[in-house]
C-alpha cells in the first residue's frame, strides 16, 4: 500500500484525487493547503510519496529538500522537467498522464533511491556576474546600514552599477537612511515573484528605488513581523538573479544569525535571511565598533564555527574608531587587541565622523552627498576601490530619486 500526500495546484487537485481513488494499493492520506501543512505531514512519516505541482502554495527548492530529508519521496506532477529539476524534483509525470501511468510512477519513485540532479555548473561562485557583498557584524550598532549604503554609493561613483538590498529582518533601515518614503517592501515583492516563478526578466522590471542612474535600493520589510515573507532559499535565488543584473549587490543584514529558539523549526526561523545572505556572498564584511564592548563581541564572534567557515571570504572592519574609546593611537591599540586574542588584523578601519553621519541621516543623503571631504566618506571610497576591480569613473551626477511602483 502506497500512502500519498496530494499537494498540487488547485486545478489538478480534484482530477488527481479521482484518478488515484480508482487505483488499487494507493491511499491519499491528506491534501495539505500550503507548504507549512505539507512539511508538518511529511515529517510525521505518514506518507511514502508526496505528489507536488510546481504552483503549489509556498513550494520551492528548500521545501522539496526538506521533504526529501524527512524520508518521503517526491513525485512532480505537470510542468516541464527543467522546471522540476530546478526545484530538486527528479521524477515527474505530465498533467495529461492517466491513472496507470501515475500508479507506475508512484511505485518507481517509492522504490528508487532519489539522486539529486546533476548541477548545470561546477560548485563555487559563478564568474562573469556581479559581486555580492554582505555587510554583517556584531551587535552594539557598528554601522552596518551606513556602511552598506555608502559602499554601494561609492562603488557606483567608481563606475559600478550597484544596488543595496535591505535583508535585515529585525530592523530594516536602508530606506530611512536614504530618505525614501516607501510604503511597500521591494524585497518582499521580489521574493513573492521569485516564489511564484515569475521573476523580473531585467533590471527595469525590478521593484526598486532609483537613487541615481547607476545606484539603486531595494527596501526591506515595512514591519518586523513580516519576516516569514523572506525565506532563505527564495532570498538566495533573488540575490543570484540580482547579481546577473548589477555589477555589485550590497546586502545589509541583521547581526542575528542563529534561531531565537533552539527547538524551533529552522525552516521557519526569523534569521534564516541572514544565513542565506552570508552563504550567497562573495565577500562578507564583518563590522565591529571600535570600543571595548564592540571589540569583545568581535573576539567572541570570530571564535564561532560560522565565522571560521567564512574565513576565506571574510573581511574584518572596525568602525567608529576614536582615541577616546580605546586610547591613543586608536588604530594601533585595536590591532594589538585583535592580534593578542584572535591573531588577526582588521582589514580596514573607519573613523568616527558622527557630525557628517548625523547630517546625512537627517537629510536622507549619502556621506558623499552631504560632505565629499568627509574622512569617513573617503575611507569608504577607498574600501570600495579595494573590494572591486577598477573601472572608469562614472560621469553621471544626477541625484534625483525615483521610486518604482511595486
């Protein structure tokens, strides 16, 4: 007897139910309404096979992987093999299949060992696309959003078409920093389009705010309680797609990375967006404030398994550096501390230019717009040049900001 979960598109649900009702040795144990119910049923072990349709609510590659991990086999229904393959579904039948064909496919998928499809390209970062830089760091407000926004701004001024993505699911502040009055979340819209298999074909169709002709922003969640809309696998796909449209994708994330509850389902975790952005990054900027508390938190963070796993992609930055917090000379003192406790040097240090930062925030400007001679702005410009290949300086100077409707 084959126990089946039926998780297909609405138009096929009744058709399949009637077809399978006439098949001997097949029992439909449930017809879940969405991916939450589907995963819950899969993990109980109540079914041998899940029949899924590509437009089933919430279905994506992460959901399919979670079903496979539970020991339940997956059979795709309808859709072409390429689309099913992208979802991680190896076996599928056409929507016009009869009861006998479906029954035979159920037996095959139940009795076979599921082998993931061969990847289209070798493992590793795809070359020839834009660079993804994720700005992470410790708590105590080291200036992640300020750094992310101004890194994107300076990269654009150096000739790189740039976009800043606000993936902070705790406190999204990119829009506020840039003086935007968005009433909708660009990132939530992008994730929804990606999950619905109808992503924008090019940059002109993206929901975004145009800061300049070569500098764009994708605003984050309008309310923190909307975090379930930003799923890890979907966000990873969104960032990969953006990297095909822009030279630089700067991702601003929360400092929180681990689940709030150790016993919670990691599939539905508020901080999965941070982990997805870190996994997708070519470079991870780890920031810490240049004061005793910030440095202590950095030492602890660098000792975690996650930081160790990212060491080859990680760049350490100390922000808000001032002699009053750590002694004189400030940079030397900071380097001594890190050398002693973690045997590492910071890759860059950023001065504490609070006057310019406060003025820029109040006006909704970037640091360069507010004060091109700011020491902090010049340091961020040097950082952008260090992280990215040299390009001809952009001659575009327009600063008009236009929001594209979602």
